[in-house]
């Protein structure tokens, strides 16, 4: 498909406009939150939260509530549980995270299976379909994005200290427990926001890869954030263009594009060094 055809479709098709806006919102949030996940090296925590989300969605489907409300509730609950175990029972952290990962998926699949007409919704939320984003989804994504950005701007120095060095943060008399919980809750909200873009299975990839790519060229946290936002925007919208033109699933297309660019970035750094 030619670029002109895509542009014509973009001007006339509301679903494609929603996809572009949704991709931009997701890219911005990923660029802001991704560096904290990358620096703190808690991608596995984000992955556990993402898979726990399916349990909340399944229950919401079954009882007739909004699946995104179920996702948000379960994600925040999982964040608090993981944070509590990490702070007070670190020796059991790995077991709890694995249990949440598995149980969240199992509960979600069972409830969705018991709900009539589950097939399409299950595939959509597992693997994402940015082309199915609605105007209501965009409003929710915008609200969640504002919440995340506001918290990062208000508490940036403290969150940065907790992400880089807990001991230093304690010496500076920062409430490490409070800000660690805040960081996990913000990650939980981010995973909910990304569900429609790439699905639960691939959320962690979109959260980390644009940041990892930016980190190969930038050293400061602000520089990595900026690079992740811009890179994520180009990759997400490029993935939408390719998936629409080649009739491919949008989520996996975005992830493959992110992966290829990341591999090219680290290859460039290896050759340059």
C-alpha cells in the first residue's frame, strides 16, 4: 500500500484516526515510565502485573462490568501485593510473582471462557488490536496518561533516587517504601493503558524496548525519556502503517519493528566500539 493510500484512509476512517492517537498516547507514557523500569530492572514485575490484568478483565467480562475497569483494579492490587512482598518478604518475591503471573492468566481465561462470545475479546486483549480502539478508550488512555505524567513531574527527584539507589534515597531521608509503591502503581496503570495497543502478552516489550534503544545513545535519564518517547512514537505509528497496509495483526507488527530497531541500535554500538 502506498503512503498516499494510507493518508487517504487516515483522513476518512475514524478507527484509523483513533489508532494513531492511541499509539501516540501509549508512546508518550512508555517513554516516561519505561526508563524507570529499565533502570530499576523490574521488567519481570511489570510482566507479572500485565498478566494479572487478565484475571480482572475476565471477572469484569463475566459480571458485566467494563473490562478496563477490571484491568485497572487487578493491576493496582497486584502492584501493592508485589510491593509488599518485595519490601517485607524479599525471599519470597520470586515465588509470589510467578504465582500472580500464572494465576492471573488462569483466572482470566476461565472467566472469559464462561462468558458467551469470549473468543474475539480474548484474542484482542491477549495480543492487542490498536485498530479497534474506540473514542471511549482514548478518553480513558488520556486520563491515565495525565495521572502518570503528573505524578512523574511532581515526584521526579524522589522516584529517580528510589529507582537508582535505595540506600542513597534513605540517606536523603526519602520515604523509599512510599515511592516504591507509587512506582509500581504507575507501572500498573501503564500496563492497563497499553493493553489495547499490543495486548497483555507483549506489554512488557513495548514498555522496555524503545527505552533500551534510546539508552544505547543517551546517558541521562531525561535524554533516555526523550529518545524513548520519540522512538516509541515513530515505531508505534510505523507499526500501524505496516499492519494496515500488509493486513497483519497490529500488536505483533509493532513489537517486531521495535525489536528490529533495537537490534540495529546495539549492533551499531558494537561496531562503533
